């Protein structure tokens, strides 16, 4: 076998020409599919038959270490977020880029591949933001331009403590103190992205950016602290939930100091530093979900007891995060929406939507047909999960309520969603970001022509990494997601099983769910995918 | 139980690998921009969609028509089953695509012309005097039913100031509203304080 043939087997084609003459990314090569299947089989056997040592929840405070403990540059890294000017520099940079996105989208060329608004928003930011969670958790929220610009306009501050009398400071109504608003907006955002197709329209991209900015401003003006970030932001909540799996956290160095603290500057802020925007108290903080990484706690703590820590990525989903009904639904719908992104890129989806459109008499963008299809695509995995929870309750003979089992086991959906999302976005980012530097030279796309076939071909050939590396990373991601999911089922599931009948086999339905979702994600990754623009 | 799991896993693996040959999607109803490198024709905007039993392909030359510039719409209508071109008459008309039109105002439609099939294409010439967003409507009728297809067309660059102006207006209204409410709050606070002060003095 020649080296080229071997590369083709392990890496696949770089690009393919469809019968219609368009170019597409090839899917994951079969050999990697087989490898994932073998790994899933081994992990399943381990998950079902090898009992774990201990099932008790232990809030192991000693696990992980502070970033400042890293040799050589740890001190610099640890103090980075605590210095206000660092954060301000990042906020300024993201705000300038955001304003450029709005301007170029509204005033620039409608060609999505030549306009900064679409390339920066969808090719770079939207793909890259999920990957950033893997390294820096919810750090994006700290430099988010929606919040920075909103704060500047409503509270007249980007630096030091905001002036509270510029906001009405109402408390969020009790019925909305949850993540349902964010969930509704996330579904809406997906509908706009995949149904209406705002990703291919610079003008619509700008309008969306402006719309979310207005929402952020309204929330900042009406409600106390940052209610939009905590309850409504679809991007922030997605990042927040995924950040449960991040290897970094902003936490207290010494819990004893927090226990004896009576002033709670982390929660209330001080004369110069804003309070925690999402109402978190450092001494009780056990999950990243609502932490916006703003560093207010680190800057306001008089004991300098708050620091970035490196930790085991699965710690929160396994034990630290507390189950809540609304959050469980968010995680579950996140899983369905990530898969739905993949489904819409397949020919069978289009055929079904066309058939439905014919039946309904739908035309144009087939929005009605798409909306119905999207509803069904979300409902199927949700229904499957509901059945699995009911089956698990029956098989374990658990005395816990259906709702309790639903919420506790929903953490198993999170690693599956996150790793598939990473694998999917990685493909977009590495393949489609090539050559995107040109939009920074001509952000409005003045006199630009549509991408030629040659340019598209070159873009596909000049991948940032080799196809082999991309395929390997995608396969590893899927396996890691499955491993974490199995660990969650074992750890959280065993707490639901009555003492007398504690066998892992009783959790079989949940194992089956994790296998099915991983198999579905693998299948999706193995399909060829069209370029976004 | 292990045998059941093995069988289920094998079935899954079979399903995963047996359907690998699907090809990627093409999104209907969204504009795409085409650069024709094989001829001298300018770049075109293309929209594909379907209506009833027909597949419709609509192309605008040039891709970004400007005011007072001659343009053309090419419309291909073919049956979904078999691909046979629709042979009849297609009437083209145009109206403004604005908020006012959406709300039912100034919705007057102007006829562009009626075209017959010519070499599998319905060609309609265009020239707009004014910059703006328009909706082109193509009407045709077969033996069973009438069909109406609508396509958006942007002539000249859209104004960026409209959305920015609206956003700025909304922000101004929000901030003004907050300011007013805060002012009332502050006044009521002062009145309450003065009442409390008077009561204390009387005591």
C-alpha cells in the first residue's frame, strides 16, 4: 500500500465534487468509525460489568490546583483576569469587532463569503466559541460585547462599579428565574440559523446582533445585575452548561476563609467592583453554569482568596452540579439541537422537507415545513429520553420521582452534546476559516465577486491541519463524550438505585441512550458536509 | 443480557456503515451567488425552490442590480416528477418590500409583463429607477391550480442607517423611560422623606 493510499484510508478525501458539481467536505473515514465503535463497545462492557469503587458524592476541594501554581508563567496567568485593564482591553477589542460586524453586515456586500459580518460571526466566532470552552470555560462571557456595550449605554461604566440608579433594578419575576427564556431563545436562534438561513445573509446577521444587543440593554435597564446573562442569553447559557466540562474554574483558594467571611464582597461587590452579575457566592459555588468569568469576585475579595484553578474536566457533571428541572431540559434540548445541526446537512432531510412542503403547499424557503421538521427532530430524542427515564425508573425500582430521575440523569446528555458540537464545529473551523483573513482587508467586500470554484477548491485543500488529524480528533472527541456520559450514568445513576438492588445492569436503559446518541453522532460525522458559504 | 447488547451494538454498527453514501444538502429558498467563469455573463443571484408539483429556479442578472441598470430574471419551472418544463404563460409583477407593505399599506403591485416559454426559460427584463427592496411575483396556472411564487430583489445597496437609526431610537426610548421612572422614584422618595421629617419634628 502506498503512503497516499494509506493517507486516504486514515484521513479520507480532502474534498469531493458532488454529482451537482458542488464541493463538499467528506465525512469521517470508515476506519475511524470502526475505531469509535470498538471503543464504545469496550467502554460499555466496562460500564456495565465493572463496579465502581465508591458511589458517594465527595466535594473534593483538594482536586486540581490554582493556575498561579504553574511553573514560570503561572503567576502572570493567575493575575491576568484580576487586573481590570486586561479585561478592558479584551472588551474593547470584542466591542470594536462587534460594531464592525454590524456596520459591514448592513453596509457591505451581500456575498456571505466576502463580508466580515458573516465570516467573522459564523465561520470564526460561532464555530470557535464552543472550542474555546474546552480551554477557557466561560471566558467569552467576560468579554462579551453585548454586555460591554449594554453596560456602557445603560450604566455608563466599563470600568469600576456601575452606577445603579441608571437601572430600574427590578428583581426578575419569580417565574422567569430559570433558564427557560434562554432555552426558548436558543431554539429560536437555531431556527433563524438553519431555517431562515441568516448565516448566509450579512444583513440578517447584523440585524440579529443588533436585536440581541437591544435585548441586553432592555434587561440591563429594567432588572438588577445581569439578568439577561443569567436567564436569557442563549449563547451564555450554552457556554455556561458546556463549561461544566471545562478544565478551568474560578474558585476560592481556601474554603475556610470563605466560611468565616461575613462581608461577602464576592456577592455584594465593593466600592470599586461590581457585585457578582449572576448572584453567585464564592463560598457556595460548585458549578460553572452561571459563572460569567468576569473576575469581579477575584478583584473584590479582600482576602485575595479567589483564583483560576485547573481541575478534572468531568468533576461538575459527575458530582458538583446540582440538578434542576429547567436546567435538565436545557441540557437535553442542547443535545437535540447539536444533532439537529448535523441532520439539516443531509439529503434525506431536504427530501422529507420537500415532501412535507408539497403536502402543505409551502414555497419559498419552506419555513413552515422546516419548522414542523425541526419540532419533530427535537421531539424524537426528547421522547426517547423520557422513555429511557421511565424504563430506568422501572428497572432500578427507584423510589425517586420521575422528575428527579429525569433531572439527575440529564447530566449524561451534556458530554454527548458538547463533544459532538466540538467535533462538528472543528470541521467547520478548520476547513472554512482558511483564507478568512481577506475579509479583514476588505471587510465590506467592495467590488468583491462570488467565490470561484478554484477559490473554493483551494480553501478546501489548504486545511489548517491534515485530514488525518481532524478525523482523529473528531473520533477521540466522540469516544471521550461517551466515556464521560457513562461515568455520569454510573455515578449519578447509582444514587437512584435502592441499596438492596445496586447493580449497574439496572441502568441499562441509560447506557442504551448514550450508545444510541453516540452512534447517531458518529453516523452524522461520517456524512459528507456542504461548505457553509 | 451481554448477548443482547452485542446484537444491538452490531445492528447499530451495521446501520452506521450501511448508509454512508448520502450526499450533502442544498438549501432551498435561499439566495446563492454564482460566478460564471466559463462565459462573459456577469455574476448572478440564484434561488431554488419548489411549489406544488413544480421545481423552480430563479436567476437574476446581474447579481446586484443598480438603479437605472438593465437586468433580467430567468425563471425555470419544471415538474418535480420527471423534470418536464412547464409550458404556459407566466405573469411577472413587482411591489415594494417594506414594513409598510407588510402592514398592508402601499401594497400596489405593478405588472412587469407576461412571458412564454423560450428555450426552457421564462425571461423577464427589468429596470428600476429607485434603490430599494422589491418583491418580484411570478404567477402561472396549470390544469389544476394557480401558482404564485415570490422572490425578494434588492436594487442598489440597502441603507445601513435604517436599522441603526431604529436601534438608536429604541435605546433612547428605553433610557428616557428609565430616566423618567427614576425621576418619579426620586421625587416620591423626597416627598416621603419630607413627610417623615415633618412627623418627627411635630413629635
